[in-house]
């Protein structure tokens, strides 16, 4: 069985957009704060009784969001140390790349390279949806 070739640049961009847009929304929907990211807890028990579909829908969305946030934390924690630190500082703590570069004691260019490698590793490890872009498929 032959593996499909990955379009690395498009995959990096897809993961970058995921963190910039989707992940921020999932964080808001889950009610998770940045302080909670180290050890998110998933509790599928509603805190108040649900009456009607509207409450059930909200609870379901909240649970789904907590699952996504927990998966992101799991994958980020599985990355190589420098990649994990770079993604954590930049996307989970919201620091700009200059601050991240200083924190990891690398140049901005080296920081970009580390971040791009982290994006690829994240795309391979993330299990909820495919973030990989294959060469024969146009980037979305």
C-alpha cells in the first residue's frame, strides 16, 4: 500500500488556520480558559437539568468542544519539546512570534521553521478531523 504524498505547505497553512480560527471558537464553546488547558476535564453530566432540545443542543456542543480541546492538548503534549513549547506559547498562550523566538532562544526564522514542523506533526497526530492536505488535492 502506497502512502499519498502530503502537501506540506498547504497542511501547515490548514493547521495554522485551525489554531487561529477553529480552535479559538472551540475554546469559547467549551468554556475552557487558557489556565485549564494543561489538564482539561471532560464531564458529560449536565450541571443543571435540561428542558427541551435547546438545552440538549447546548450541552452537546459544550461536550463536543471539550473533546476537541482535550484532543488538541493531547496532541500538543505529544510533540517534541521545542515544537510543543513553540505551539503552546504562540497558539495556546497567544504570544507573538518575536516573544516566542526570545523564549526559545532562537531567531525568528528558526522559530518559523520549528513552528512549521510542529504544524505537520500536529496534523499527523490530530484524530478528530484530517488536517492533512494531500498533493493531489487542492488546499481548502
